[in-house]
């Protein structure tokens, strides 16, 4: 409430009254009337006799007397109203404020001042997410043998993380977490083991088998003989937006820090990195801390849904906050295929081995086209059945020029097993490398099974 200064009030609202000077000639008609009456009265007192008489005043005289009274009454009313209004507007509030007891607020102040208290008892989103998802993130311990020329076989071990995707014991993880214990195919090597540790039973180890694995996408599925496990909720990685909340849950630096939770955001989408096979893989970028041991763990959104499988980070003195996760839509598509068929069903296959030593410099040297040199042809494959031969140079895949293995794989993976495509090749007809011809060969893509 504003505080008014009495001095300012007096200065701003003072009135100046101007009186009449005695020397000023009065022009009021009643002044001459009363002066004449007084003079006659004095003369009567000095006379030898006194005679009293009464004369009825004329009507015009009465009107002249009433008009000044009305003017005086009107001016008095205006001045009185102004003084009363000023008292209620300025005097009364000031008096109430001066008489106010300490600690109490006047009614006017109570109406003008409102105090708003914000009380926030809501838990952090990361807390709720951790409580929901952490029981579904397991530890994975891998034991394997290392052959040493001098000391023989030496026992070694590693660890990582996994995600319970089905309550009957199916666990999703990275292929690179378990591959050191794998022999041929999906079989565990002799003397090696893969064990799973549940977050509520850290002193109990459960032996796992490998249901299937895929080096190209760095995905593997394990199985333990348990039921009624807490499976995660699966989100939709195709709906992600940059800037969304991202929580990483896993076991960095070994099982000692099992169940660690780190928080960040989605930093980028459709980033391309190379995994173990050298194949490009589209991933999610996040600044949530991902460290060795987090691999195979979950990247989770604000709803507590798994949106990615943590797989790798870029480390070094010049890098910070560059972690990557395989989109859950990709991971679950691979996992479901591994569970149902043991391999990634429908993946196309040419059936050729490429000699990567052949490059543009060699092509220029031998005066042949730049492309991919076929080093070998797999028996009964699509390439074998269509007549592709060792020594052929693949220059186009279905009309698209290809010069590297990565380009060939990118074009091939746009199709599925059973699709018909055309390869353009350059075939050398004799020992004279300068003699050759281009051929268009039509073939039906086969299916890769392992």
C-alpha cells in the first residue's frame, strides 16, 4: 500500500484565500443602504424627541438579499465536501496505519497483497524411472580362456549388461559383450561360460545359453531357465525427438557398480557408426554417461520405456558426452527373428567374397574399371546360380555404381531375400587384362542364415 506524505498533501492541496482591502471601494448596493440607515439612527439619538416608525421593504430588496446567501451556501458546500473527501481518502488510511498493532495487517493491505507459496513434493523423473526399470536390467559375466604360447590357457573374464525382454528368461544384450566366449555359430567355447546376475540376487549366478546373435547389428539374445521375471516396457524409437530426456541404466566398470543410473538427453538421431564387422549402423546419440560395462544396458525415455540398447561411446581427452545406443525398433526386430529362427530372417545374400585389396589405384594400373573384385563364389548361392565367376568386377548394383564394399552392402540391404536384381560386371576374357566386356546379370537374392 502506498504511503502518503502529509507535507506533499498540504502543498498539493493548499488553498489561497484573497481578502478585500479596506481601501477598496465597495460597490455592493446594500453597503450604501446600511450606511444611510446608521447615519439617520445617530441623528435621531441627538434630536430632542424620538419617533419610531416601520416601513415594509419592497420585494426587489428581498431578492437582492437571498441571492448572496445562496452563493455563500453553495461555496460552503463545495469546500466542505472537498475537505470531507480528502479526509476519507488520505487522513483515515494514514490514521489506521499509525494505529495498526505490530504483526497485524490492515484489511486494505490484506486485500491488495497476496502471498503465494509453491510446494513441490514431486519426485525427480529419474527416480521414478529407475524404480520402474532397474529390476529388469541384469548383469552379464563372461568367462573365457586365452591361449598363451608360454603359459598355456589362461582364464579371463569380462562383464556387461542385459535387458529382460520376456518374463520367461529372454535377455537382450550386445554381441560384443559375449563374443569372447563363443566358439562356432552360437555355441559357447569349451572352458567358457556366460552367466546372468539379477539385481535383487547379486550373489546368485545363472548359466545362460545363446539363442542367437548378429554381428552386423551387435545384437545377441540369451536365455536363462527362470520364469516370472520383470520384463521391460518397449518404446518406439521411431518417434524420438532431439532434446528428449534419456536415462541410461547398466553396470559400468563391472558388477561392483551394478544398476548405475545416468541422465541426459537425446543428442542426435540416425547417427552412423561402424560396429565390429565394419558395417555401418544407425544409432541414437546421447550425452547420458555410457562407460565400459554399460554395453547391453537400457536407454530409457521419460515414460520408463526402453528406446535403445547402449552399445558404445567415443572416448578420449577431446571427447565428452558422446554415447550411442542401438534403436530399440531395430534391436527388437533382430531379437524376435533370433528367437523364432535362430538367425535374422529375410536378410539378402549375394554369395560372393570380395577381395578388398583391389582398389582404384590397381584398377588404373591394370586399365580395368573401378569396382569390387570377386575373390570367391559360394557354392549354390545366388551368385553361383546366376553365373558370377571369380575375377569378375562388380561395377553396378541394380543400376547404382558401387566402388567399395560398404556401398555394395548399402545397396544390397535395400532389398530382401527373394528379390530379383541386376548386377553389371566387367569380365576379363583372357590373360590379357585389357581385353574384357561388360555383362548385365540378373539374379534372385538368397537368404543369409548366420
